[in-house]
C-alpha cells in the first residue's frame, strides 16, 4: 500500500472520529434516518445509500434495498470499474463512483451502506462504516474470522449502529415457523439438527494472467496476502480460497447453521465441541474441501450435524422431525403440526417477511433487526469452528462464553488471521 493510501486512511479516520463525536454531542446532525424519531418517517425523506461491492450479490442486495421505495442510491464503490459504473446506472443522475471505500464513507450525506464485497473485506469496511456513523446491510458470512466478528460486534455497539446481516432465511416464513414449532415442543426434546449445505468445487491450473483493465488488484487483495492475479480468485470463485472466504461452510452454512442456532435457541452462545473431517482437492487451484462433515455438540448434549451432501435443514426430536428449506418448503413427520396455529404459551419469534425492508424500517425506528450483529457473529462462528476442525483433521473444544479454543494452542491461533500491512482491526 503506497503512502497516498496510508495518508487517505488517516484522513478518513479523522473524519470518522469527528462524525462519531458529533453524533453523541449533537443529535440534530446525525443522518436523516434518525431525525423523525422512532416510528416516524418524514415526508419525502429518502435514505441516502452508498453501496460497496457491486458484483452479483452486492448488486442484488442493492436493488432489493432500493426496492423499498424509501432509499436513493447516491454512491457506488468497487475495485472493478465496470461493476461500479453499472451499479451507478441504477440510481438517478449524479451517482458518484469510487475505487476506495474510505472515500465513500467520508461523505456526510450518506445514511446507509450496503456491503457486498468478498468476505475478507467485510469486517474492516463495516467497522469503518460504524466509525463514520453509517447503518449497514452486510452480506453474509459476516466475517472471515471469529476475532473479526467480536471486533465488529463491539464497533456496532460502541457507535450505536443498526447492522443487518444478510442471512435472509430469518425473513422467510418456512424457516421461522419451523423454529417456532421446534422451540414450542412439537417434536419433543430436540436431539440433533441435520444441516446439508453442499460441497465445494475444484478446478485445474490455468496459470496467472494480466490484471483486467479497470481492476485495482492491490485494493482487491487488501488485508489478504499478496499473490499474482488469477481470475479464479475473483468474482464468484473467491469463495473457494481460504484467504478470502471459507467455502460452503461459511457460505450456505451461514444460512442453514444460522437456522439451526435459531431453532435451538442458542443465538447468544455456541457449541462446546466440534469434530470435523474433509476430503481436500489433490490438484488444481481451489483450496476448500470438496466434501466435508462436522458435528457440533452443545453443552446440553444436542448436536448440529453439518455435511456437504444435499441442501436442507431438518430438526430431529424425540417425537418426530421438522424439515425446512427455501421456496416455502416446510414438512414434518406429523403433517398436521405444520398448519397448527401457535398458542399464547408457544414461542413466537421475531417476525419479518422482507429482510431488506426490515433493515430499512429498523434504520428509521432504531429497533434491532431480525439478524443483528451478535446473531450474525455467533452463527458464523459455528461455521468458522467447523472449518478449523476440518482443516486440522481433529476435534476441538470451544468455550462459547470466553470465545476461546480450549487446550489446543495451534487451533487457537486460527480464531484470528494476520492482515497485510497497513490493514488491521
């Protein structure tokens, strides 16, 4: 990173500190989202959106947020010029484009940001957004490491920000109802949850090539180790490299293992023992295991059993099972319980039927969203622990209160990850 970028970073941090201090000292100059007070939306008061990471997922999230009709796109940032220019066309005339997220966050007219970058950038950008006084829609998995997750939770709380994690299954009826039925005792005492999240692909060696026109490869890598450009490390395929992501364990696992946590009522804790194994590629570029499995045992003896075979989330209890998936898929061993209404004594979970609208509503009301930062952190921590056990090929023990791996110094080092200078938490 050259001197200019380092200077720009200092300048951004200075602006962010001033913005945070002003938000505490003078509530009347916080972003427009908070001006009306809880539950009140001022006439013609659209939230100003800056979107960071404008590829497929980021662009999709941006469009869904704009679909609320209460948000206006004012800025787009991506290290790949064609992506940011394409995103800018989704807004009205005058949308500014940026290569460096700090330039976007330095604007005091932006209320909310949508972060859809590769995973290794999530924590740094989201923490900087908190410091700059922005509310955040952050695509899952929330972070690349467990340590990053705790740092982001602390930042959201310190700066009093709204952060919605993009684990949108919490805003789908079939998943919510399955969890309500399970927690209301319809299948008896839960014994285990079967989460199936699909395997990881592999590819051959196709060599390194020139960086595409319009791509800032140095900024793309950011805190990750420097390597020559290869197309498989970008766009969709970044998921299969440990420097940027955790494969399907943190991709689909951040969905189905999140639902397992919701159904078990363990949103504020986690497993105590993890046993994983995987079959890794023997050739080619990609690093994540082709097939894998991991068992997560909780303190009360219940388990989440996650595997790369298929795609489904099924709760198994002493008196039957409940199965849920996307597209309204909701089945049970006793079909009649699926349509059985919940009574006043049953568990009623947070109700959201649109993940993006829920985010926008919570920005205005300052209510916690359906998938807030602590939930996102705890759910992806399960996935990170699974990957650690799979990569080491041995069981690990976890203290969910201290958030520490117990009795294994080598494994404990994997809770965090060094960042390439000058980037750091």
